[in-house]
C-alpha cells in the first residue's frame, strides 16, 4: 500500500481546503489515500459535501491538536 498524500490546508479558510483537496484528487491515482488537514470549522461541513459530489469516500474524520483531519480514498 502506498503512503497517504498529505494536503495541509491549515491556516486557510473555506473554500481553500476543499479546493486543495479537489486538485490533489484530480492528480491522484484511483485508490489513493489522501489526508486533508484543516483548521477552518466550516471544513467539517464543506469537505463531506464535496466528496459526495466528487465520488470519493470519506473514511475517517478526526479532530486533534486544534485541527481537523479527513482521510479520503479516491
């Protein structure tokens, strides 16, 4: 299994975290695992909605150290 692709969007407000995730998903191969880090509370709402439309799967959401972590599979 290949390593996760890390997208660090901490310090950015929505929609930037979702846009960074969109770009990374477009470049990632099928089956890739991506981890998005964000500290904007709106990402908790925006990211799952975007993934539902994009056809990617949200595997895990966690909050640690004051930021959100989303594990996504393309």
